[in-house]
C-alpha cells in the first residue's frame, strides 16, 4: 500500500570532501519527469542492401559466392581485360583494344539492367553515370582501334 504515499524524496546533494569548497548545486528533480541518463553513443540505423531497416532479430542472408550477380560479371570483365592485354602483347593491338572495348561495353550493359543490390562491384556511382562512362570509353576505344592510320586493316 506504499503506492499511495507519493513520489520518493530526492537524494541530498553529495557533500564536498573539502569543507572550504562550496557544494555544486543539485539540479531540481521533477517527480513526474525523472532524469534519464543520455546515451553517449548515437543510435545507428542498420540497413540491408535494399535500404530496408534491419531489426535486431533479423539475421543476414546467407552469403553467395560471388556475393552478387554483378560480382560475377565484374570478374568476366576483368578476364576480358587480361585477355585484351595478352592479345595486345602478342602483337595484334587492334584486336586487343577491341576485346577491352567489348568488355567495358558489356559492363555498361550489365550495369544498366542489373538492380542496385545485384550490381556488385559494377556499381561505383549513380547508375546512369556508370553506364555513360563505361559505354563512352568502350565506344572511344573501339573507334580508336579502327581509325588510327598506317596500320593494315584487321
């Protein structure tokens, strides 16, 4: 039956160790609004790859290898670049540059059609910026491989 007795009395302020020092004034305590200690670390929101909020009880999805479809295409573009360097080193530089251009063009196409969560390492900037840059570089390389003079046609 102590519930009807009312709120508890506030604790007296601590006394200083040195009697010559004045005690710091205690902040008034409002029984209706007890003091709440502030959390020193701000609350950080967790989001998954789609931008949806993760709850504490949500478990991450099992990892796929490579973890995205875009990751597999990225590896294919990397393989095309290595192949282009080998062909170029072998002496047929026009074909090597065109293989590199084809790989970059395919990367631009994949970046255009894949959703953000599946783009993997193909996603560097906003989608259209990535697509325009990849396709432009691919087109310029293809054009240069065919337009540089004094070379026999392929």
